[in-house]
C-alpha cells in the first residue's frame, strides 16, 4: 500500500510557501486513496472519535482527495453536514463520480476557492495526510475555518518513524514540527496517542 506523493515537477507554486512537501499531490495517483485497506493503519473509529462532532455539526475534510474518509464519516454519522474540500478539481471529479456519494447526501464536495466563504463556520476539521502539503497560507486558512470552540484533528505521516509505506521521511513532519506549525497558525495543540505510522494531533483556536 505505497502512498507516495510522487510528483512530476509541476504545481510547485508560490501559494505553497512553507510547505514541507511543496509539490502538489499527483492526481494520477488518486486511485490508491480509495483503497479501504488504508483503514488498517488509519482507523476511522479512532480518528472520528477525536473529532467529537456534536449532533448535526458541520465537519470539513481538508484535502479530502477522493473523499474516502468523508464518505466513511457520512455513512457512520448521517446527522453531520460534511464539506469535502480539495484544491484539485480532478480529485473532486473523482469523488462526484463515486456511486457512494449518491448514498451520502450529507457530503458536499467543494473546491478550495470557496474557503473564504466558509471562514468561521465549521465545528470540526479533519486533515488526513495533508499537513505536509500545506503552505503557511493554507495552514492559516484551515485554522480560520473554525468556529470559536471548533477543533481540528490532524493525522499525518510521522517523519520520526521508519515506514515501508508513505512519502519519504524528509517530505513530512515529526510530531513536534507539526505541533509548531499548527501553533503558528494560532491553534492550541494537544498530542494524542500516535498510530503505527502517523502522529495524531487535535487543536483548538487559542483566541
Ligand atoms: C495525500 S492526499 C490525502 C487525501 C485524503 N485526506 C485521504 O487521506 O484520503 C492530499 C490531498 O490534499 C489536497 N490538498 C493539498 N493542499 C491543499 C490545500 N491547500 N487545499 C485543499 N486541498 C489540498 C491534495 O490535492 C490531495 O488531494
């Protein structure tokens, strides 16, 4: 189950200033994101429990990719309103073409150009395998999505762990580095028990 973000050298834009891996996720590798075997190393039970989303809450999956986690959350929590956000139209097209989306009327695919309109409107943000791709601006936009008592759950490949899968270690953060990144975006961070290959952080607005 390799999940490299091999890139073709394109998409290294100014908007990614500060990102550990400044190249965009290669959309040609999208199909691997749909593999439900990923749930073995990224267990939805653990991750969704940390969202602590109240009944009817609005949850945003930041960098949803093909929407694997957004759709799984929708299946388990039909009461939630789930925004599945990505910057790459190809990923959103794949999600829209997934028959599971028809069974999940509570999932709305959205392009990140709509981020500003969502500012301050979200109870919980989920960010899986995406922090290492976020520049300073995107990290600040993620934090700005939250309502005053909203929270973020950040799960990403851990640079401190030797892994047979995932991006190279120098493309991702250690837990401490990830923590600093989120704190700089104005969040108060709590370290959660790590997964086999991933760190897990929750964060809330500190204002
Ligand atoms: C490695 S994939 C992970 C997808 C999904 N979270 C999952 O685990 O199945 C990272 C995704 O984040 C998206 N992404 C990266 N930076 C983003 C940004 N600033 N805003 C929105 N999406 C972004 C990429 O286009 C890609 O689809």
